[in-house]
C-alpha cells in the first residue's frame, strides 16, 4: 500500500511537467501581459521595502514618479512575498516569476489529486481530474497568456476544498489551522480570485452538511472564518481605504466593463487555437475547449445515479454543473441586462471582466469527470481514466508554447527600483496598475519624466526664494529633511498624501493636507531652520487588522498544538499499482517536447503571412501611412437581431509608431432612433499600436451584439481608426481586395451582413 501511495503521488506531481518545464525554460515573463507590465516590477518594489525593514509594506516609494503609493494595501501581496523568497535564494526576479508559474502548475495537480482522493477514493479517477484541472484552458490562459496571480489563486481552489473536507471528516486543531491557512492564502494571493471561489465554496459547504452533518458544516464554517480573520491585516485596511484610491477607474473603459463584452457559447467550446508564428499576438484563452460542453450535461445526467450513493455527492455534482452552466450563460448577450444592473455595484470594480466568472470552471469539469469515472464498471475505470488524462493533456498541447505568445516587453533579469520607476513612467502605468485604480484620489494630473526628475532632486516642491534643504533622508515609509526658510510656508512635500502618513516639525506633530491636483502632502513649516519628517504610521484600520490577524494566528496555533481531535480509522482508498515506466515516460515526453519539439519543429503550428492568412480573406488596405490591413474574417454573413457578430482583422505596421490609436467597428443600416445614427451594433477599442513591432501581424477581434430591434435587411460592416490626440481619422486607401469600398466618414466597408430571422 505504501509503494502504491507513493507511486500515485509521483504521477500526480509529474503530470504537470509538460506545462511546468516550458514555464521554467522560456521567458514567459515577457510574453504574459500582466507579468511583463506589472508583476515582476511589483516584486522588485516589494523586496526593496522589505530591505528597509517592512515585513508587510503597505506603502512603497518607487512608483508614481517617486511619490510612492499604497500598492500592497489594495493588491494581495502573497505572490510578491513568494517571489522575494525565491530572489533571496539567488534567483533573479524574472526567474522568480517563472518559478512561481511552474510551482503553480505542480500545485494545481497536487491539490486536485488530493481533493479527488477525498471525494472519489480512487487514485485513477483523482489523477484524471488532476490532469483536466492542470491543463484547463482558463488556468493556462491566466498563467501563460495573462501572467496573473489570479492563476495562482485558482490553483489554490482544490487545496481549500481539500482542507475543508479533511477537517469535516476528522476534526482536529491542526486540520482546522491548515484549512484556515489555505483559505487565507487564497485571499492573500488574489482577492478577486477568492471572491470568485465563493459559489464553489458554498456548494462544498452544502456537501459537507449533507455528508458530515451539522458538526462537519460548523467546523468548515469556522475554518472559513479563521481564514478571513488571518487576513484581517489586509482586508480591514482594504475596505476602509477603498474611497481613498480611484478604484472606479477599473470599469471606466468600455472594453473593461462587464456589461459590454459578450461571447457566443459556440466560441467557448472550440478546440484551442494552434499557434501561428506569423502573428505577434497569438492567444490561447478565448476557448474553454470541448470538454465542458460534454462534461457539464453529463454531470447533470449523472445526478440520479449518484443519488443512489448519497444525497451529498448528487448535490455537489448537480450544483457544480448548474453553476458551470450559469457561469457560461453569464458570458452571453442574454445576460447583458443582468450585468448592466449589477455593474454599478462596487463589487464590479474587482470583477470588471465578465469572463472572470469562468475561474472555477476547470475545477467543475475536473470533478464532474472524476465522479463520472466512478460510475463506470470497476474494471473499466483505470482504462477510462488513462484515456481522460491523454485527451485532457492532448487538447491542451496547442496552448503549451508560451514563447509564441505576444512579446509585450523586455524584462531585465534583475531590475532595480530605479528601473521600475523609469518603466512605469515610460509605459504610462505610474502606479503599476492598468487603469490607475490604485492611485490616491487626490492625484488628478498626469505624471511626467520632468516631474520625476524634480521629485528625485528635492524632497519639497515649493521652497520659498532664499530657502534651502540642508539634508534629507528618504526610504520606505519615511521622509525627513532639514529645511531653512526665510518665511513661513506650507511645504508641498514629495510624498503622495494618503491616510496613514503623519507629519512632524522638530518632533512636534503637525497636521497634513493634500495639494490639489498634484496630491503632494502639505505641512506648515515656520520661518527658520526646522527638521520636517513624514512617517507612514498607518491608521486605526491598520492597527485593528493587525491585532485581529495576530489573535487569530495565536488561537489557531494553540488549537493545532493542543487539540488532537478524535481518532478515526482512515477511509479505504484505492491507489495505483506501481508501474515506474509510466513516470519515466512522462519525464521523457516533457523533456522531448521542451528540448526538441518546441525549438526545432513546426508541430502544432502554422505560419501565416500578409499574403496568405489562415482562415481569412486577404486584402491590401492602408489606413494613412501607419496601419496596413492584410485580411479579415467574419463569424457569419447572416445574423438574427440580438445575435452576437464577430469580425477579426489582421494588421501590420511598416515601422514603429510613437502613440496609441483608437479603432472601431460599426454595423450600419437605416437610421436608428435609439442611437441617433445608422449604427446597429459596434465595438470601440483603445489600441496600443505603439507597442506593436514591424515584421509581425496582429490579430484584432471585435465582438458585439446586433441590436435586438434591428429590421431585416442588408447591413454594412465598417472599420476605422482615429488619433485620440488630433481627433482625426486615418483615411483608408484600397490597394487590393474584393467587395471593399470607402465610406464618406473615412472608414472602410469590408462586407455586407444580412440581418433577418
């Protein structure tokens, strides 16, 4: 039995090798948009604050032009603490991110396998679920394409459920502590990811209540409460300080609002896209693959059979399948009124993309597959589980080439805080967030390199004539300077005003105020020579949160040490018979793919050019002298009112450009009284073409709903570009292509679409 258990766990840890090895050997930090722009650099400033003696830096200085900001008061910090730990072991920050991603794949498989053992009591079914979960398209998207800590949070879902189920089966102090720590780790990895786990947590709690009774449900509830209390040091200041930053910016752009983005269900169930080496922006995450379309209905159909085993299993599988179907429905145009109703709620600032609801779908399909396997004849389960593993990994193979994803930015192996500051200003993300949603609300003017130079040169922005700074000291959460001034003045110190900063003049407390526009911290300084000090001492919310977390940690620690709980015989579990050649085969396949298949073959790849694009109509159209349209593809030339229409364009640029541009696609027909123009469907975008590189094509997809009241008839599909600075459109020029025409509004008519029943 021991050898069988060891072998089963070895396989579970080797299953993710096909994803973990590419994560380690490829520069995935440069090909994942969020990692390239934010997460590596956030780890750098986190590490710098730790070096200044801050165990948990709620304020970091090397952002916002050098004025600092409350980044980790609002963004879950655990990933950056982990990266800092890897860096302390000698890994450069770029490699530390790769290690986090590789470890996440291993953690996903191990967590799903452990959860499967508790639920299925069979290692073969648990291994099948682990493979489906590890290689689920949404998880691959989060870790490879987006490079987001949300992926690491999703990895923790099965660990949290595993901890709750183990606690309910055999309550003890250490199991209570472990379940609480797992839930706390999820919250501290990605707070929105934790919010998205709530439906699955609720179904698991119901499962525990049905299987283990009220006591089991009580222990699970206490563990969840314990996890929340452990994270009080983060959650309480987060909630108290929400109004002090510009979180509303996260839903301001139309493309980032959940009530505007829709997808057709058929798009979700397509096979993963094969990478096209002719494109600079391959994507893998626009599909969930065919398995959810198969497993969710089968899960519902299996409920009556599981009911014979017990109400708990039937309720869990049925509930998960229904939740999966609901999450999918919420992506469609039919759910747009629901999103429009809930978007104004504050929670949408953390769920601003409706596809975030799909975060738990990989776990739903994995558990559905595991339960379905247990319903098969016992002698067939092993074979069916093996087939499930092969199919799950095989479907994901086209997505396992992270080096072919879009190259977003060159990331230094070991950037410094100065590098972070320069990069954040150069790219227009001064607070290291997409929408400047973590910028203190008192700052309303843009940052510039000139301002950053002034901030670095002096701690105060408005010295009176004849005044001077005799000396200064700046570090994380601290600014001190001796100022000599001939007249009293209100000093605008080069620190962004924020609750938690406390001011002193010659050791005496002085009130602080924000400067209008710049957000600088204002403190009154008398005439003469004085020592002015600003210290980040936190708020009452910070101190309350710290006290609650410390008390919870102490309480759980005491219970773990002294409460052993009742002893119970372990439930019998069937493990795999050791066949070590299978482990060797897995390692060999992973090495073969990573070392030979990836760099030396074109297997599972294609190569489009501007003259030959896979599954697209080639054209030759120029918008100004900047953008070259090579081709396009339309999802359908016939749609019904209310349907979703999708059109994809393929662009290239002859040379780099220095600023972004805006684009649009309109469906034009007769006059629309609702819009006051002939538009019957549209999507607008803010396009970062200044990030594009010559020599590659860029795929650009627009998806929108045709107005439900559109009258039957022929409609025109137009595309155009305009410069947001000059407000001028880029005039199109047709060089080649069929059925193209120019509109009177400096846009291109690419096709006719028939709208009708």
